[in-house]
């Protein structure tokens, strides 16, 4: 039987999962591919570290040249993470006409263009299914299943850590800090969770989803991004009373003016399909012209789901290689990609949840309401917590659909009132299922 030899740069969580899947599913893979896949070397920082039992110790190396310079290795699988030295090694592999598979969203979101053009120049491919939503085959669905459709909007829960924390807060009434600590104890959040809870990780994934959906490269740093650190137990409970759950959503939409993208906590109606996504699960809702709505749901992280996505990419590359060896060129990853700047969200209209923390003095409710009115913000609902005069209380406002800029200017003025004790909390409200 034909054999494909691969090398892994990294043998940590995902690397261990990849090796395990190649071993456990060997017979199925051979049957589907008509070839076997052999791991020849695995690059690590130290050969002595603790790792998955499936990883053969005698194949570990700390010298990347043993993989990059080995002519027998035709596919290099990058599972180290971060930008450097991953970027240099991946460029080196492509430069030697090796195909590449990576799970590295940071690398692909920030240096994708350079890597695609190097791959194209060398007539090889770079696959990165595992970089977005772990085991969920969302990139493959966009690239292949929906290849003939026009993608209009993508709305995703693409960060399992945020979803785990917000879901725990909803279910138990826990404060953000306690839910984060529980997520860290359970292994669902990093010791330094900033990239996850700050929204940066979701912005990198959204940039890759926009690339696959719209053929447009958007710098993740240019995506308006708001993390979940300001969501309080009070907001979760108030949202619940209003019929919503709070989710961190990554959204990309095509508009005539350009792509509209954002990552932020949103009040989602309880009956919305994304409201039911629990724990560390991910889900991506795609709206496309011919197909309508389709949902992709599953585990967005973990050695086995992510390892499975990596191995599926390896299998796809093997098929391309076999076609190439038979004289056919590999398919181009992206025939045309343009760089796009996301449009300003200032004039985008939506309903809002607003929580103003004030000293309870006579007339304060009226002042807040009339300030909102002066800025063109119509109020749908306004409630104030009960409290004695001089007590700190929360005032919850639900606005009608109004442009972002109007709400922002109103909140800036309200936050300047002497009676306001802390910056107000404002979150967008998602329309019902299928609506904006
Ligand atoms: P990890 O457990 O930290 O493993 C990283 C591996 O790379 C380790 O084996 C490490 O060696 C090796 N490594 C790191 N820097 C190196 C260097 N400079 N030289 C040589 N070896 C180096 O990371 P992971 O969780 O498997 O994640 C890998 C990639 O998958 C990342 O891009 C991540 O974003 C992505 N991803 C992960 C998940 C997930 O569930 N974990 C999900 C989706 C995507 P040592 O073993 O000696 O430390």
C-alpha cells in the first residue's frame, strides 16, 4: 500500500490527539484513502515533557531540520501555536514544496496572505480547518458544501471559554470572576485567559470565516471587539427576566459598502437557535442565498475533536498529492482574495440593553429618559430597582432599534451625570431567529 510520510511541529494537546487518531482510526483511514499515513518525527521544545501515551518517544526531536529538511516528509503539520517560530518554519516547509496543515488561527489570521501566496508559488496547499471551531468542519462547509452559494451572514459562538463562562453564569447565578475560576479549574480556560475573554481569539477566527465566506481578508485588529469581562451576574439575571440569554457572538455580514464584522456580548432571545448552545460547545449559523440558514454545531476545542480536523486536512492533502503525482495540479486555495476594511458600525441600528448604576434621587429616572430622547434613542422599556432615597440602584433600559452612534452619545452623556456611580453597561439585543 502507498505510504505518506508526515512530520509534526508540536506534540502537545492537539499533536497528541493527531497521533492518537492516526493510530486508532488507522484501518478506516487506509480504507478511505487507499494509503497509510506515517508520522516520522515530532518537534518539541523538550523531549522529557509529559505527553499523551500515544506519542512515540523515540520519534521526538528538538531539531526542526530533521522534519523540514527530510525529503521523505511531504506534509508538515504545524501544531506549536503562536506566530514565531511557527511562521518561519511553515514558510520554510512551503519553500521546500511541502504541503502544510496547521491549527494555528493566530498565524493564519495575521499572515494568511503571505502563506497562501508562498503555497501557490510552490504549487502546494495549506489547510487550516482546525483553526476555526476545532472539530466542526465549518471551513470545509464554506469552501466545498456551500461553494456555489452566496454567503450573506455568519453568526458564531466560536470561543468555547466565553460560552462556558457565560453559560455557567446563567445556570448558577455566579459572578464573572467565579465562573472564570471554575472554567480554569475544569481546564476550559487558560491561566492567562485574556485572548479568549477579551474577544481577540474570536476576532482571529471571524477574520478566517470572512476570508472563506466573502473572499476578503480583514485584519483581526480592525474588527470591533468587546470581551465578556464586563458582563455581570446582574446583567445575566436582568436579561433572563426580559427573555434573553447573553452570548458572545462573532458576526460577519456582507453589505453594499463592505463587510460588517464584530465580536461582542449580545442578548439573544431564548428561542434563538444559538441561545441553546451550552458549555464549551461552538456553533456557527450560516445564512446563504440559496440554502437559507444552516447550523454547524459541535466541540470547538480539545485534543480529539481538533486532532480529528487536522487528520481530515491531512487526508484531503494526500488526495491532492495523489492527483498531483498523477499529473494534475493541486486546487488553488483562493483564486482571488482582496483586502477589505470593515465598515463602521456607527449607523447600524439595533435594540439595546442598557444598565445605569445610579444614586436613587428624585427625578433621576426622568433625566435618564429625557437624555436618551434628546439623542434620538426611543425607549421600549425602563425599570428601576426599588431602593430608598440615596441608595445605589440599577436602572435597566431596553431601547427601540436605533443607530449605534445615537446610543453611544446618549450613554456618554448619562455617564457624566453626578448621580451615575459607574460606567453604564450596554449590550446589543439580537433580533429574533433569522432577523438582524
Ligand atoms: P500545546 O499543548 O501548548 O502544544 C504545543 C507543542 O508545540 C508542544 O509539544 C511544544 O513542545 C511544541 N512547541 C512549542 N513551541 C515550540 C518551539 N519553539 N520549538 C519546538 N517545539 C515547540 O498547544 P496545543 O493546545 O496543542 O495547540 C496547538 C495549536 O492548535 C495552537 O495553534 C492552538 O491555537 C491550536 N488549537 C488548539 C486547540 C486545543 O483544543 N488545544 C483547538 C483549536 C486549535 P513541548 O511539548 O516540549 O512543550
